[in-house]
C-alpha cells in the first residue's frame, strides 16, 4: 500500500511538472509575440530571410539532438528580390514551420525503415494564377517534410490556439496559431496546409508582392 502511494505521488509530480513546463512555454510564447515586434514593414530579401531561418532552425535542432541529420532540399527563386514585410515576424513564422518539419522527420525516423532519409523541403516563388490573395500577385514560401503526416481528424484544428499534436511538454499549441495571425492579420496573406498524408506534410505561406 505504501509503495503504491509513493508511486502515485511520483506520477502526480511528473504530471504537475509537465503541465507546469507547458504553461511556462505558453506564457513565454505569448510574451515574445506581444513585445518583440516593431510592426514596421520594410523591404526584405525573401530568399536571404528564408535561408537564414533554415540554417537557424536546423542548427538549433542539431544542438538539441546531437545525432540528428536531415536532408535540406532548397529551391529559392532568384527573381524574387525584396518584398515589404515585418522581417522579424515572418522569421518567427518560418522558424515555427521549420521546427515542426524537423520534429516530424525526427519522429518519422523512429519508425521508418533503413532506407528512410529525413528530408525538409523549402521553396520560394511567385504566384499570380489561383492566388489566395485577391487582386494581387503574390510570393509563396513552401515548407514541407517527409514525416508521417498530420492525422486526418485533427487537420482542421491545427491553427486553433493551444491545440497541439505533440506529446505533453513538447509543444504549447501556440506556434501555428500565432503564425496564422502574423500572416493573415499582419501581412494580409494566407497560411495554409496544402497536403498532409503518409508521405509528409506541406505548408504554404502566401504574401502580397506589393506594400
């Protein structure tokens, strides 16, 4: 009986610790989002910004997990030039999507066979046909992975605040929600899930090409 009580206490302490860490992460995410942005748009080299955050996310992932490696499949359209945006805010969106992609391929590597190569794809380009932005040519940034995909039943919830598919302690459920607000409200753009299946997941950021 005493041993069982001790075990219950230990399990409860672990749960309290996990929930405490998640609450701490949520508060930090909200504070960071609310205080750090200048909110001032300026001409930004899109490809340079994307490349910078790809390297930042990848090296950050490797710092957390020393044996992690992934193939980076990068195709940046050299004709993009500069686009008016709040570079710091779009950088946060990129970092969130990239971190999610690296997490997905990490998880995929745990169950995939020996022929599996964790791969994150990054594309930039222009879109003026079928654009999600009314009356405007747009630039697009695609970020994809070859992980196991997002379960069908939760795909419509991924942009909701506090919703996360990650285990307790691994995510706050604010990353995609705040990213969606930055893109749609702060930049008059769209953030969408283009595809998610057993072959992986693909997100698209679409931003107006004009100020």
